[in-house]
C-alpha cells in the first residue's frame, strides 16, 4: 500500500471515530429534541440521506466545525439551508399556527356559562381579542346589521345544490370526501339565497369552497328582516364560527336561512364546517359563537382558521 492510500485510510478512520463521538455527544445533549422529531414521524437516522446525496462529507465537516465553535453559519455547507432540508423536517420545525388553545382561554374568561345572546360588553371584549389573535376583524354588528343571537346552538346541514343538475354523484372532488360527507345527505335544492353557480361550467374553485363551508342562520328572526335591501345584504355574507370547547374556528358563507325556531337551534353548518369545528360526525348539541367577518380591509378566504 503506497503512502497516499495509507494516509486516506488513516483519515477515513479518524473521521469515522470523530463522527461517532460527535453523534454520541449530540444525542446526549439533545435527546429531548430528537425524541420530539421522532414523535413527529421523522426518521432521524435517515435525515442525512434524505437531505441530499453526496453531501455526507460536507455535513460531517460542518458538524465538526460547528461543534468546535470556529465556523460561523455562513461557512457551513448549503445542506443547512432550509430550502435543502427534507420537507417534513422544515414543516415540523416551523412554529405551530394553531391558535385553538389561546382561543379557548379567551372564551373561557369571557363567555357566559349558559348559551345566550352576549351583552354589549361581552361582544366588544370577545370580538376584539379574537380579531387581534386571528389577524382579521370580526364583529357582532356590521353596517348596522345584527343576528338574533351571537351565541347559540348549531346543527349539521345537508349538502346544497350548487347549480341546477348538481347531485351527490357530482358533488365531491374525491372519493375520500364522498366517503366521509355523503352520509349527511342531500338537501335536494338550492338554499334560500339561490344557487352558488348558474351551471357546472361557471362553478369556480371559489364557489366550490363557498358551498363546502356554507352556513345557516335565522335571518328571518334578525332585526330589520323584511326591509328593502336586507335580503341582498345577507346573501353570501361571511361569518366566523367558533367552538368554545375546542377553540377551533372556521369562516363560512351564508348559504341558507334557518333552522326553524322549534328545533331549539339557532345555526346550521355544512358537514365540512362541522368537521372543522370538531363536531362531525354529528353529536350532542353544541353552543358556538357566531360573528360577522368584516372584509373592509380585504377579502378573507373561507375555511378553517
């Protein structure tokens, strides 16, 4: 064996030993972080091969330099850039945007124990804190309009006909969605505010989302109902719905009027709305918070928030 080969063999052995020492030290110091990654379903041992082929030497050298404290981040190999890490690692490492715990805390401190219309001070406090947390404005009164109640019971509604000729066989965009939501049935017609589209060709992605997350409120019992222009004002109006028990929220579009007063419920939601709130499949009667979405500063998309 010539001197060059012997030198490389010695270097290889030294790197392998150093790597094992560093790995052991790293696992001892960061055991909690590694456990967290594994709980997220990330194969920690496979990360080097997931990141990129052919960078093992650069990664090992980077770890050694980082551990020794002599290498600023700009000198590390590009494997440490977020864009070159495995997608699962990047997604899992980003801070959670789930605000449900904060919402539960807000409502626990401000919602009455019994399900009833909120007082003016309760409305102001709750809508203000939710607006600040969610990043868009929600209010109990919008442009002088109010609902008959902003804290009431909700039930699961059937799917609405989006356009003439629409039915359960054409309604879902996937077999999984049909399997989960078809059990809620078919209303057999349009809602009180008309079809979502003129025909199948004019059914846009936005309109599909509107029916998917459609809401029902007792507009007929709201103050001023029957006056000129009120029906048109309520048509496709957006609301934020909040489940106080879970802290889950969803923005939906008004698609129908109801339910009947005799049902003891004040609101209704599509199966997808109820699922987003953690109330699907249908279960015991649940009180929810309903607030207008104020889009004066820009459009707010429907769906879970």
